[in-house]
C-alpha cells in the first residue's frame, strides 16, 4: 500500500492557526515551500507525508512545541466542509463519529478513527490509512480535535478516563492537562482516548434531520466523485493538464507538487500500470484533440500551447498518436455526423497512447 493523498483542505486549519497567532500566512507559505495557488484549488490533494512535513514546519515557524495539540483545540466543524455539517446534524455523538468514518475521504483520505466499546468504556483511536507512523504533532492534533468536537456536539463536559500516546513525553506536560483535563500516559505503544461509552449516546445539540438529509446527500455525491478521482494516475493527469498552459511539467516538477520523490512517484504510477511519460503523452493528445475540435486555433498555436519545439514536431507526434495529421483530424470532426463539441476531460481511458 502506498502513501495516500489527503485533501488540501487539511491545510486550512494550519493556515488559520498561523493567522490567529499573528503570523503572515504568505511568509509561512514561502518558509514551508507551499504554493499559495494550490490552496485555492478545492480539488487538490497532497501526499500524507507532505501534510506531516507542513505541520512540522508550522511548529518550527511558530516556535511552538505544542502546535498540533493547540491547533486541534481550535478545530471547527466548518473546517471539515460537508463532513463537518453532517456531523453537526447527526442524531447522537456515536452517529457523528460514524459519519466521520463513513465520509472521511471527503476531508482526508489518509487519517481516520476507530471507535470501539469494551465493557462500560469507549475507545477512540486515530489511525493512518497508509504505512508509516504519525508525527507527534499530527496525532496530538487529531486527538485534541476529536475531543473538542465531541464536547461541542454534546454540549457537555466530556470527562476522559484515559489518554494514551505512543510517543515519548515532552518536558512540559501542563498543556495536555489544559487540553484533555488529565495528563496522558506516554510511550504507551498506542494512541487512544478512553471515555464512558454512555457519552456516545448523548444527543447532538445541533441535530436537525432535514439538514442532515441534505448534507448527507451532498456527502454521498462527493464521496462518489472522489472514488472516481482516487486513482493517483488521474490526479497526476489532472495536474499536468492544469499546468500545461504555463509549462510542460517534468517528472521532478510533478514529484515536488505531490510531495514525494521522483522514484516514489514512478513506483506509484507503475502500480496503476502506467508511467509518467505515458501520462504526459496522453494529456497532450487529449488537449490537442480538444483544441482541434474547437477551431480558431492554427496548428502553430496548438504546438505552442502544448510546448512543442515547432509545429512540425507537433504534427509528427499527433500523427503517431492518432494515425492522422492535425488537418485530417480537424476535417473529420467537421464532417456531417462528426463530433465538433469540445470534449470534457474525465481522466484517462483504459488504453494509454504510447
């Protein structure tokens, strides 16, 4: 299993936390090597390891040893988008946590919760959905945010019976007492919050069945869209398509955008039976066909837009892809019955053009 991508919205609470502490978010983006434009792309996903890196960078930038713990305390339902609104209008705390697990891909797709009961107690565990371990900041962020959200859902003081962390204890443990009401057990071999299971049955303060139905329908639709977009090769292809008007992405450019090494990126594509070169060819082919269908663009214009060295290089490549010259292809789509509509990009077909 490979490192899974997480929604770029996972960075929004970090940026909010940076701003609330009085820091300039643009300077932080520069410090942490974050492309601000990426934050404006609601469909963008980043590697889980990249999120971990940015959280650590935020802790360094703010000189806060407890950045993750304190950020979790500031978590709001709005930070979680549709998922947050489904949780807010669930019937009980247990239903809200079940919604978190069910629609987690909308918000994260890399981290999730396991909620189980034994005897009179409930155990809530943050888990990774890819190989590796949590950084201390990330696990403390998840633990404190879940605890805060449960309190907001129920509108009651939630007494924790125990907090256990796998990582070692820092020198100062008072911030944990402020966050959880108790001092955690450190170096415990697991990350878990333990509370009375009756708390899971507490009604949610904001519960509204009508709004829940609306938001749950949106969540189901979004989950379905994400499932169709989940293949890593399709994520890479979409990013390449967005980049092409400005530059032809290299393997290294693409690896840096997805927060991974060139070798790892190639290995992940290989697992989906494709390569970076094949994706690059496919994207250029699909864009070329779209430009030719539109009309109004010369072969030279299209060659320039797709970053070919000269029109003849584009013409040779296009004939290799399709068996037709650009002129022949354009003439075919203008024939009666030909498809002259601009194609909509839905990802890669099963056969990859070589």
